[in-house]
C-alpha cells in the first residue's frame, strides 16, 4: 500500500545518488514503515560512497484507518508557511479518492511539521500506541546529549519500546542573564533539561489539573518570546531557579506555580553524554 518515488540525493561528502523515498504510508498495511517512523529510521538512506546515513526530510502522507487520521508530514523548516501549506495540502488530500476497507469516513486531514510532531500527535490520537509506549517513555532513562565544540546547546533523547524522540535544549543567549560565562550556561542547561524532562509533548509528568493550571497561567502571563508550551515551561523553570527574585517580580503567577512544584518527583532519570566534534 505504501508509495515511493525516486529522488536525486547528494551527500555531504559530495557523492550523488538516486534513492527510493516513501511519500505515502498506510499504517495498518505498512506496520514496518510505521515502526521506522517511530524509531527514526524512516526514509533514511546510506551513501554508497562514504556509508554515512542520511535522513531524507521530504513530505509524506500518513494514513491511519483505525484512528481515522490523514496527516501530511512536512519538514520543520516549512512551519513558517503553515497557512499556505494547510490550504495547499489539505485541499490536495481532499481531491484524492481514499478507500478504507470498512467503507467509513476517511477521517480528519491534519498537518504537522517534522517526525517528532507526528509522534506527539499519534500519542494523543492512537490509544494502542499510547498504552504500549507511555509507561516505557516515563521509566526509561533520558539522555542529555551535549555536542562538544558545536554551536547548539544539545538535545534531550527519550526512548520508549519503539519510539525514539530528540528534543532540542534551548539557550536564550541573554547577556544580562544566564549567558554570563560557561558555568552559568551549564547551570542554565541543567535546569532547562529538568524542566523539559517534567513536561514535554511525549511524556509529561504533570497531572491534568497542573496542565490546566499551566495553560491558564500562560494566558495570564504570556511568555516573552518562547515557542510552544513545553519550551516555555522549561525556560520558565530554568529562570525561576537561576534568578528567583527577578522572575517573581516579572511573573508572580508563574513563580507561585513553580514554587508549588519544588520537590516535584520525576521517576525518569537523565543521564548526560558528551560527544566530541567529528574530525
């Protein structure tokens, strides 16, 4: 049932080759491909010249009959064009005649950006996947990966039975705050990682009540430039630990909320791993 097309691919080593890239996945009929999406091996090519693995970031359509999902998955870099793509891709999928085996309604047509966003959606909309993976995602240790000599801050890696997700650790680069020297950066990253480990789109430890309260507080005291609610949570957590007085003066409601979470128990441990820059 899966559909693929030939793509011209160029590796960073300079070699060019042609590879078959999947553009359509029907979850019930392509379970191995669904598993490869969860693990991060989907549309991953090996360069015949240097042997380097290349993840191909092309658009594809993910279909799930059981849960009535029709999801266009685009690259993360395309998110600024969300409104344009919603019109283009949702209308495009509406012109395609899909046939589910049970003859039922084809379901919702959705748009996400990146594999991680698709996994976050599936954990909400696919009960069997959530039941199988949620416990492992919360119990298996997370890994804080820091790339030595790189400009990026690092990543937090989560692992379930089949799911592998990678979340970037964001550093605000504020010279008046946590950016004042290497030790301050390390302190910031430690607190930010802990906040992201508490609340993220794949395995949040917040109760329903605490999530609802966090949503209310974000409306009452909007973030100052943070992205989604999870990045906002991690950044606010770090700021509240690094500059408690300053944070309280600017965000009193957020400060009270985080004070209530002091001593919050998170069973998932975070292990730190540093990787040297490739030669």
